[in-house]
């Protein structure tokens, strides 16, 4: 049997460069963005006296500077470097624009904020002041007793204000505030009142619930409203409410509890607006279709909704813009890279239309750091449930803090994960939803009531964790009901059962220090009742769930508690420590590796493949060694992930069901590739040593690694090798070895990313580029042992823990696959 296997392997072994097919939409979006970028670059002109801009559009006579600001904003948002010649040569024109038009000043402020140059701070403040002064008010200035009536195109105009100008004034104010401009909170309060009071009279929606939109002219409340202005109205309410910080929930800073938790004055208006958009949703809106496309992106992003009504807005929009979906109105990209709809007035201005389309694709694909789960049974659409969403801005603020403090201001997003809106009727649909959720490395749950999930929803959560996801939960206002309900959920047999219970987070856990030092005593000290201490679920080599029974979300809800860059945070500053703790949890869960852009969905295993088919025979079976070192398989799914990659990329006939074998297994020879992993010291007796040695000498290959770089396992394994091969020793495998070659792997493995150890023995903060760091033992010109003192197995399970000394998932997969292919070739 063994001889037959060895003879057959070369016939079935097909090393190629083929890869599992990516979601084609991801690639189409990237290509469409590149074509749009190239088109916009070609449209920039040297107008006069070496002045480069896009002011060759017929709209320029009305809004000089608007088209240029819009194009620059789109290019910067899409990732074009500020050092690109197209950007650099346009900056003198940008910085010389006069404050004359509301649209232009709003867009100009957004551009300067995006550039992030401290030299522009005074100009940003001047723009903000102009926008406040330009507001049409009664009874005084905006923010100083004046009642807002809206904005017009220019200051002191006799024309009636309109909500399109209001929208771009508000976007400019928001960008200015984010860049550091000073804005009186009363300005936001008055803008909020304006949007609430100018909403159209409500009507009854299809389900009988009230809906209401906004019209183009500010004071007009009759009629049902318009699509783009209702999108602007919903966004305006979200932005102004976020900026107000008026403590409408009566939050007690000392206890972390809000007396009116879940109360938002604008909830009813936002809900009616979202329901209106759910009913009327579409991208086409002639003659302002591309303007509307960008507006829909803002609704989805600012509200955190993946769905508007029944529409997966970003996917649907990308399918239309890239030509994947049937296009009946000319929305798809033209061969030259531009977007335009001939005969549709504003839609037929290709620079503007292309800029709006590019903003949609670029902004919408912002990586999702956290998803907030809608877990209650409310029948309403997102924005209506109070159980899971008593804090509207906690997730948003954690993401903003993480972007600034952990990821060098990389744009990151959050999203509502609402399995109530998804058909989970079969395994294929569950697999699809798990893949969607895995775009976000952290799932957040919060509330007062006990979370109740269906069996299918539990399956999605468990699969999410099995595939590398991380769950953060907090009992809002310290709710006992939520705490008990969440604990029961985790202990449910359909989740983790009692094998992986919630236990107090140890005082030396890396979560207390992975980003900034947070004293464990502040949350786990003797003064904290045991039931209120931070708890965690450990599964193998990583912490996969963190549960905080203490009330912290109230601090996360308020951006005022977010520590400033470089701020010293004292042990008694509980609100700021709450942000630091959230940052530590994000750093640990992600390993400081940002998520991939939206639509870049990972492939997930199908549970039906876990067991071999009846009567099925596989050419290759993988085995894992059982040893006496405590947990001998801290990464239970590592070999399954390796097998999936070997199937998909190299077309190997390999079983996904690993075999667990002791070293004394007499039929060890039937497994040409065996794997050994662990996170503690182990021992071996003479029989185990002799059996393993015989197996390796007659053709077997052993791949081994220390779980998260565990020093005790590393020492034990080196002693094991000394006893097994007393005349050999572990030696560094040269980077020129066949193991890393393109002949074996399709591409040379010359560079990998590894989080190595510090001088103190801990894990480095970030992965670093390095050559492969494998060691081995060679017999007759063949590596029979391939060993890594840095983790491979946990990383194959997509463990991103910042405390794990080891390779990143892509590098671990390359090295483990190379070892498997080597065992079959040599």
C-alpha cells in the first residue's frame, strides 16, 4: 500500500500557479477604479500661467473651483498619492481658491482635510467660519441664537435655500471639525433641529409604519420628498447628532451608566427617513444620478448599514458601475474609463460623474474593522431596534480611535451585521454569510436584554470564530440580564458548550498591554466583584471572545473621552482607560493587521467536507501527532486549512479530515506527512523515539512548530531531536533550498512576514519582512524534519493575536504548503 502511494503521488501532484478564483467583483471594482483614475488624470489641463486644474467644464461659470475640488477629492480618496504629479501641480490652484460658493467651500474643506497638511489648518478654520457666516438664518447668527433656514449658493443671496447646498455645507463642517477646526456645539444643535423640523409630513409605508423624506427646498414640507435630498437628510441627522454631544441619555461619568440609555431625540426622524429610502431605494435619479450614487454611499457608510431596505447597496452599486449587472440607463463605465449619461444634463458632465462614481467605489470599499450585531427579534429594519443598539456611536468611536492610534490614520469603517435580514435556510447560505462577516475581524455585541439567537444565527457565530473571527461583548450599563444571557449563549451546545467557558481575563494577558498599558487592577482589582470582571474564552492558542460585564459603552459612545494623541492617561481616568482597553482588544484581535477592503471575502470551509465521504479514498491524508505536552492540538483546524489550500491551489487529492496518531502508531508509515504542534513541554519514551525515527528514515516527513513561539515546547522539541538523531542536529534550511523553490511551489519563497521575539522574550509589536526562518534535519539529501520555532499552526487558523510570535497567515500557509509538497516530491 505504501509503495503504491509513493508511486502514484507524482502523477497527481500538479504544482501550478493557479489560485482559487477570487470574487470577480473585487477585481472588477479595482480595475474600474484604476480606469476612472486614469481618465481623471488625462482630463486635467494647464489652463493659463501654469495653472493646472479641471476648470474646463461648462459648470465652471457657476461654481469656479467645484469641479477641481471634486476631482481631487475623488483621486485622494481612491488612494492616489499626494506626491503624484497630477495632485502636486494642482495644489497651488487649490490653495488659492476664494471662498465664494457653498458647494466649493464645502468640497474645498474636504480636500484640505484629506491632505492633512498642518499648513492648511488656518484655511480650514477660515472655510468653517465662512460656512457658518453664510448660513441663512433668522434672529441671529448660526450658533448664536439664529434659527437656521438653510444655505444658498453664495453668501447673502436672495435665492431660497436648498437642501443640496445644506448637504455640502454640512460635509464641509464635518471635515473641518475632524481636521481640528473649532465649531460651537450650538451650531450642530441648530443643524439637528433644522433637519428634524424640515422633514416632510409623514406618510404610511408598505408595512403601515410611518415614513418621511426631505424636499429640495428647505422650507417645503408638502409632498413625499426626493431621493437624493432624503439621503442627505438622513446623513445630516446622523452627522449633527454625532457632533452635538448633549448628553441626552443623562450619562453618569462616575458610574458609566446612562439613566435614559437608548434615548436619542432624532431616532424617530432617522427611522422614518431610513424607511422612506428602503421603500424608494434606487441608484438612478436623472438628471442627478451620479450625485445620487455618492449620496447613497454616505447613507450606508454613516448609518453602518450593509442593507438599505432589501438592497446590499455597495455590492449592487459596484455591480452596476462595473458592468456586472444589467445596465438599462447607461450607469456602467465607458470604454475610456469615464462615467456619463448622454442627454441627462448634469449626468453628462464626465469629470463630475466619474468623480462621484469613484468616490462611491473608493469610500464604500473602506475596510470594515468592526461589525455590530443586531441580535434581537425586532421586526423593524435597522435603526429601529433598541435591544442591540442602545448606543449608536460606540462602535464608530472605537473604530475612529483605532484608525488614529493603531493603523496610522488608515480609513476604517464599521457596519451593522444583521442576520435577521438574511436567508440562512441552508448550509450554502450560512457559508455565504460567514464569508461576509469575516470581512470584519471583530464582531461586537451589546445590550440590556438577554440576546436570543436562532439556531442558524448561532451556527454563523460559531463558524465565524472557527474561521478566525473575534467576539467582543459588553453589558450595556452593566446589565445583569445581558450578562447572564450572553454567558448562556456562549455555553450553548450550538456555540462553544462547556469546553471553552468564560473565565476571568488573567492580569498578565497581553490585552492589558498590546496597544497601551492599561492597569488590570482598574477592571479586575479586588474592589471589582468577580462577576463584573472582564472575562474571556480561550480556544487553543488564542483568546476568541472577550466579555466586559462592566458599563464601558457609555464612554465609547462619547468621543470626548477618547484620549488625544500622546495624552497621559491616569489610573483614575476611567473613560479614557475604557478607550485604551478597547484599543488593546482591537490590537490583540487583529495583530495590528488592518482588514482587507470590502468585497474581498475570504473563502470558508464547508463543514460537510470535515468528514470523508462514505467509501471515498484520498491519495493524501494528513496526520497530527498526539503527545503528552498538555494541549497537543491548540490549532485544531490548522491541517484542514492546509489541506484546503493544497486542494484549491495545487489540485491535490487530499482529505480535509486529519488523522490524530500517537508516536507509537505502528502504521505511522501510511502518513507520508505528519505534523506536530504544542504550547508546553512534552516528553518521549524510547518506543516513541524509535518509531518516529524509523518512519522518517523510510520516507516520512515531520513538520513541527512551537505554538505562538512557546519556549517550553521549543526546548522540548530540540531535546526530542537530540534523542532521535544523536548524530544530527537542527540546522537552518538555506534560503536557496529546493523547499522554497519555484519548481516546487510555483513561485520562490524569498520573503515572509513574521512577528519575532523581543530581547525580553515577548512578541514584537508588528510583523516584519524576513527570509524564511525554518530549521531541519537532513538524511540522504532529504529534509526529514522541518521545524519552526515561530508559530505556523495557529496562523493557519488565521489567528492574528498580537501576543503570538509567528508568521502572518499568508506566510504560514506558504511555508506549511511548501513542507507538504516537499514531503510528496522528495
